[in-house]
C-alpha cells in the first residue's frame, strides 16, 4: 500500500509511473481492451529499447501483438514497417486487421497478385516480395525502420525456407528485426545466430498457453481423458483405462486346458468390454461434440477427398448445427461474397452443394478449393456460423481460425513418399488451434481411437511441446548473380557463410570431433586385441577383406550383366505382346501397351530418364495400368503370345481396363513362363580369387588356434576405422559447405557466360530478374529464343512447365500437349534442361542437396493453353482433371513467372515480353481473377 511508503519512496514510485506513461508501450497498451501478458510486455520493452527480438510462443498465445507494437513504433517515429508472412492468405488477413486499426491510408499490401497502396508507411507482404525488393535495391526500402517476420519457423521449409534467411542476412543494419515463431526447442540457438548477423537480439520464450489444452481419446460412446488428474506430488500419467483398452484389443485371450469353469463368463465380460471400443463415424463425432458443448471444432483429415466425403457423410446423417436465423445469415454472406462468379461457373464449382453444407454449419477446407470458397469458410467459422470444419493440415499453417476443439482422425499422414507418423511438432501445430482466447476457458484436443493405438506414444506426442528449427538454406543461381552484382564474389561468399545453415553446421562439427577422438582411443584397444603371436594379423585381415570384396564385386557384375540382358529383352517388346512380369508388386501376366523406350522422354514425360532403360506401360491381369521399371525385370523377359489392343481402349476407363484384362486372362491365363536358368558362377574361374585364397592358406596366422577370435577384433577395428574416416569426411564436408556450393554454382554460371569474375553479364542481369525453382532454365530459354513467335496461349503453356509439379508422380500416361509451335517449344525446353542437367553433374551440383534444376513438368501445359485460349471453366477443369483450387493456384503461379519473363525478356527484336503480358491478361479472368482483397 502506498500509505506504508515514506515520502521519498512515494516520490520515486511516482517518477517510475510517469516514466512508464511516457513510453510508446503505455500508449500502445491503451489501444487494447485486455492486458498484455508478461512475455508480450518483455518483448515490447526490448523493441522500444532499440533491440531486435525473437519471440517463440505457442499458437494462439498472441505473438502478433509484438509485431503490431513494431508497427506502432514505426508510425510514431515516422519510419516504415514491413510486415511479412509466409502465405498470401495470412498477408490478406493481417492487412485487413491493420487497416481496421490504422486506416486504409496508412497500410498497404504486396503479394504476388495484389498491390494495394504499396508506398504506405506500413506494408504487409509475403516474404518472397521483400527478398525480391532487397535484390532489386527498391526505393521502397528507404526509411525502413522495422521488419516483422511472422511465422519465422518457416525457414525450416525445404522448398521456401531459404527466402527467410536471405531476408535476415541482407536487410540493412539499421532495420530492427522482429521474429515471431512457434515454440521451438532451439530458440536460443536461433537467437544466438540472429545476435551474430543482426546485432543485439533478445530471445523471449513462452511455453504458457493462455487457454489451457485438455487432451482426450474418443472410443465408442465414451470420451477418455488422455492423462490422469494431475496432483502436486505426481507427474502426469497416461489414463490407465486407455492402457487397459489397448492391451485388451491386442490380446488374443489364450485359455489353458484346465480353465473350463468361468471361461464363458470371462469371454462374455471381454465381449462387452470390446463392444465399447470402436472408431466412431464422423457424424457421430460431431454429434457427440455438439452434445458436450465442444463446438466449433476443426477435424484434421490428411486427405482432400476425405474432407469432402466427411461433409457429405454429415449431410446424409441429417446433421444441422445452425438454426433458421444462422442459416439465413450464412446465405446472405455467401451470396454477397460470390456475387462476382458467373452462374455457369457456380455449377462447375459445386456451389450449391457447398452452400447447403454451409447453411447447416458444416464445411471442408483444403488447398483444392477455390480461394474465394476457402475465405468464405474462414469468415463464417470465425463468426460462429460454421461449427464443424473438416480440414487438411494446411489450415494449421498460420490462418487465424481458432476453435474450441480440434479432432485428429489418425496420427499417420502421407508425407509425399510414404505414410509416416506425425511428429510432435505437427501434433503441437494442429492441436494449437484448440481454445479461443477471450472466448473459451479451455481448449480440447480429441484423438479418435484407432485399431493398434498406443496411448503411451500418443502421450509422448502430446507431452513433447517443441520441435527444433533446422535451416533449409541453399544458394541458387538467381541468388548467386544477385549477390555478385551487389557485393562481388568474395563478399558474397562471406555473407553466405553467415547463414543459419552454416551456423548450425559449424556447431555440429564440435560434437563430431569429440566422437573422432573417442573412436581413435577405441582403435588402439582393438589393435592390441587382434595381435597374433604367429605373425601380422592386420595383413591377414586385409587379405580376407580383399577376398570378400572381390567376391562381392563379381556378384555385382553378374547382376549388372543380367540387368543388361533384361534391358535388351525389354527393348524388343512391342505393343500387344503378352508377357510374364517376374517380380515386384505387379508380378504375373501383363499386356504391353507401350514399350516405353528412352527416346519417348522427348515428349516431356515426367520422371523418365534415358539411363533408366525401357519402362513398359502394361495392363496387368488385375486390371491395373502401370509403367514398370527395370527393377521389375531382374531376368530377361520374352513375349508369350500376342493380342490386338482395340483402338477404342482408354487406360483411364475402368470398363475399358476390365474388358481388356478379361480378354488377356482368356487368351494367355493358361500359359506358364519358362524358368530362367543361371550359368556357372564367375567366382569359380576367377584368377584373383584363386590367388587370394592361396595367400591366405600360406599366411602364418592361418594356423593360429585363436584365428577367428582375432578376426572378430580385426573386423571391429576395420569397421571403427571406416566409421572414423567417414566422420572426418563429415567434418571436412560441413566446414564451409554453403560457400563451396556457391563456388560450384558460380563456376557453372561462369561457364555459361552469366558471370565474368565480379562482373555480371547481360545474360546474368536477365537471370537476376527470374526467381523460382527453374530460374536458369527460364533464362536459357530466353537466351536461345525458344519462345519467340509463340502466341500468348502457347507461351502460357510453355511457362507452366517451369512452375507446375504434379502432386503424385503418375507414369501411366504422357500429358496431353498443344500441337504446333507450343509442342516444339516444350520439346526444346526439355532438351535444354537435359543439357543443364548434364552440366550440373559435371560441376558437382546435385538436386538431392536441394540445388539445381528439376525436369520441367508438362502436366499443366494443356490446361494453361486452354484457359489462355478463352475456353470455359467446365471444359478446362474436366480436361485438366484437377480441383478448382489447384487450377487457380497453378494459374496464379504461371502469371507470376510470366510477369518476371515480361520484365526480363529483351525489349528489342523480341515478341516474348509483349506476349507474356498478353498471356497474363488471358489467364487473369474468371475464377483466376477473383481477388482476395477487395
């Protein structure tokens, strides 16, 4: 109490209060109806003291308050503030928030397809836009005081993460950086790096969730808590009921012969117990959450098709989560937001089915949806007019769409290569949506019971709150010319050595060096143990290894020879040949539809390399059309018979496949293939093997009674020596790794005359304006005038190959392409890529390391051509066989690259720049043109 203070103390306290009231933070706090959390106050105080900050806190904890304080400081100091986000949807959302607070005249927006008031003092943008501004030396950077990097943990993203590091490294020293991250386990390490490259940076970490999260498992009709009630003396333990259920489900209840009495009672008790364990259906889950007051909820399903199916299941079950007033409000908002979409397109987009679900308070949310539809779902959910959303994990990436509950159907997802368990980081990100600050007193994460579930493993996921931030930074061709143009090669190399990737690599070297020292001590011990009194056992062990290596080498040579014979046999196959596939997933009877010779890759077929050998496209007796690989044919294959393939056969038609497969079984089902006989083993006649065996028998140590004991120690010695040398190579490889990759890129660019020492040639200046995965290929196409004379629609088709990547590699059919000049130009692009691919191999540039040019994918060329040729949406989507959201996203990426090409193409004696602009106009119509900001 102030009455208890002396006059001097009261005066001192009054001075402190007056000083606090005079700060920018005091006026900022008055703008909010709620009080700030301690971590927010600490971060804001550091910012006002002139320091950079890294704020790592859970999803929904209010990190963006710190970013908004940077905006407040910039406006108060007459400086600019750039607010960067990883995705356009987040940029649009943050733009709307800041406009509401500061007015449209003070806030601008810059994304790949929107530019609003770009010279305003506060501009929201995607991170790529800021990177491009830094390389271009944009005038907009003048007066820049603060940069907020929202979701900075994106720098772990293997496709786009490098952009965050480029921005952090290249921002002027005078700019204060505000980095906002999800909770990561190595925030201090990241903060140390920021301190090194940006100067004084405070790291503020908060593990506290403002809305506590409760974890549950839903099995049958019962909702189980994942953890037992916590007590002061006891650590959180997994609910024993769940552990018992898992054991019960796994058991097969064996009974001994002597346990006749009571066995029926036991079985009945177990049957009743098991009847309570099942995975509830999606409508049952939503109905249960509704009855317990746990809506609104987001159910994460790792499949777009399954999200749409879930909505349909809820509709068929008769679920209605909205009353009549809410239903009418939904219809009013939806009709207002979709008024610009023509009626004929609404039918194609499934508008009316979508609207029916929305009116009932149910929706899907995934990347395959039209952006306008997704934004409407987000708006209705935030307003409480949609109460159940079925979403893929993309919704977890930053969109401000919190719920009371989050449901996870499964703890396994497809990662692009295989079905893998979700990580603790992914679990934290997904469940972080549960609990709305200021609305809910608690959030709920519900995992559905699945057969084979391990409650302890789930508890491990739920209990591990953090995941490490790992750099994905790699130099690119565009980066190399831009850096050289600005700083020269030597300074550029030094800058790249300051990347977080190199910082982490250098730290890891310390631990590896310690391991090398321990290994060397172990080698001394092993050497002593393998000492033999009869002679030099190290020499004897070397002879044994040489013999083993030679036998392995001959075995490999035999396998190579058999593969070569198999490849020759495959080259003789013709369409209509009936064969027997010897091994693999599709072993058995098959009909050759296309022999798949390497020359076929000139059609731009994705993932098909000349060195792969023939890859026949076959119809199996089980009605599957698959392109096989050489590994399916370890031995030569011959045609067993021949069949006519009807001209009307369509491999995409199930009926067509069924009819032809039936004819195949009738024609050749009775034929049994001949077994392939192997010849005499090579090792039997090899002189080197005979010599080594003779030397072994003649060696003094061969007669030692403890020979095999010594040999085991020698084998351990050799294995540890090999591991130690590998560790030494890793140390060597991790030192200056980024700079060495940069050197290789510079050497290749010098070979192609993009660079001459520190000078950037005209070709290099063109490359500096081309951003993207296939920057060098685009530049070479301009250089070789591949796109000259193409119509705007043909140019759009060609440029689509630079951006498009199929979601799944489907080798079954070559993509449909526009005819004439466009087809020839696409062929030239694949040819140029082949030349660059060979050149990259010569210079040691590897795509597996995330550097280099992937093969252009022609799978979107026909869709881009049709849309740019003014074809209707219905026809284009039907031909493209892709959801509207994917179609719009790829079109916008093509538009982005066309804009770069229009800026980079020669202005004289060239039609490319003019036609690129026309192609942008041709693509930017209908569903593609509906702006997310309006």
